């Protein structure tokens, strides 16, 4: 339907300028020597959509879940020893400030978990999720 409007628009331009239009390979060519690319034809509502930037097929009906990296971080934080920033940086390839932001915004605020920060005998700060303690809001 959108391609039809494109063709009608090109034909109307051609009629107004006393030029003719030809259609070949999805392009409308006016005899003035100008090429007008055909607009993207609308996809049916039930077809998966393509992400323009990433070129990936996205299914609009599928709800996004927690990312695998977030699940890895939560698994490490649930261990009895917890995890250091360096360990979390190694498994996720995130930078330190991104790890700290995830811990603050997602783990503490969004998920409402009690995140405990301890400094061990070796002087390294370790983060862990304490299930026994309750969060105060």
C-alpha cells in the first residue's frame, strides 16, 4: 500500500513537471535523471520485526526478560562469600561504575534485595545478598 502511494506521488510529480516515470527494481526513475528510492513496504502485523540499528529479528510479542549477565551477577551475589567488583567485571565485561550502578539501581531499588557490603581481612570489598535481613523502605 505504501509502495502504491510512492508510485502515485512519483507519477503526479512527473505529470506536473511534464516528465515521465518508470519503475524498475523497486525504484521510481523520473526521466529528469533523478532516482527516488521506494519507501519501505509495511510488514504484516504478525511478522517479526527487524531492528534497524542491530539488524536482528525482534519478536514484538515476546516480553524481554532479565539479561544473562544480570542473572550471572545475581548468582554470584547469592553465593555465601559474595563477589568483588573485579570478579563481577570479569564475568560480565562491564566497567566498575556499571557494576556499582547495577548493584544500586537494580539489586537494591528495583528488586528490593538487601545488598550487604563487607570488607574482608584482605582489605577487599565483597558484595552479597543477605536473605535473612529485611530491607527497610
